[in-house]
C-alpha cells in the first residue's frame, strides 16, 4: 500500500517553525530541517513559502498580529507607549527568536503594516514633527527589541557556559576580577559584588530604561511648545 503523505498547511508549517526556533535557534533553521520535522520533502514547502525569507516574513507577521490583539490602551501618549512597550516585550518573550525575525524582515505584510501604523498612532496627537514621531517609535521599539534580545542571548550564553566550564560562570568572574587592579575594574567589581548585574533583564531594569526614554520624549515636547 502506498504510504500516505502527511497533510500540511501554512498553519502547521508556522507551528513547526516555532518549535524548531525554540529548540535550535534561528541560526539552524532551514527548509530541510523544517521539512524533516513535518515529514515531507523540502520542495513541498515552496508551495506555501517561496523562500526562507518569505517564511520569516510570515512568522513576523504572525507576531505583529498577536501584539495588535493584546495591546489595549486609550490613555495619553505616555500611557500608550508604556502599554505598547510592555505588550511587545511580553509577546516577543513568548515566541522564540521572534526579536531576530522582527529585525530581519521588512514591513511587506499586512499585520506588520498595521502594527507599525498603530505604533505611530500612539504619538499622533503630540506636537512633534512627523519625522520626530517616527524617530520616537523607532527608538522605543529598538529599546524593547534589544532588551529582549540581550536577555535571550544572555540565557543562551549562561547555558553554554554551564556546559563547558567546570566552575560556575560567577566563580570564573570572581577570579578574573581578583586578578585586576582597582583602577582597571574597581567600579565594575563593586557592582558585580553587590549583585547589580543580576538586575539585567528584570522588570525593574526594563521599566527604568523605558522611563528614561519617556522623559526624553517629554522634554522634547516641552521644547517644541516653547
């Protein structure tokens, strides 16, 4: 009896893509690996996606759609930008490698365009120039993207270090700092000893960085109104 081919669809391909991204990272995602996961031949994928970049676009579009669905804020521009930043961070943290996907794709998908438009609406009522409004959105999004990406990469680095080092990464750092003079690493050593670097990637760190951005925008608006 002829073996029946697995039934695939765009949704199943996207679901399998997220699974692979979570297991192996974006560096190892390939159409061949994806086809193996689905139990099909790689050429079958090209009926749904013309290229791996096209697949990336659709994955980023899916993330953009989720952000739009979960973002709800009708306050002033500061409340909207705060809610937007929190929502983007939460969604990106749930989808593996989604930050890289958002940074690697162009706004050539409907939900990516809607997502970008919604971000701009957050500052539409401010007295800023159109160019400044775009810069506000770009600055905010870049902050959130790199915050999530840095946290993701830090976790991967720690995982690798734990596998390769005989001692914990913290022990290795203590020995390195002890070998350096106070003029070379005094401030760094005190911050490390006091556990301040453990704040990296936390809600507290995220909120403080966001506050700095909002205060900067507010200052520019005040200068515009003079």
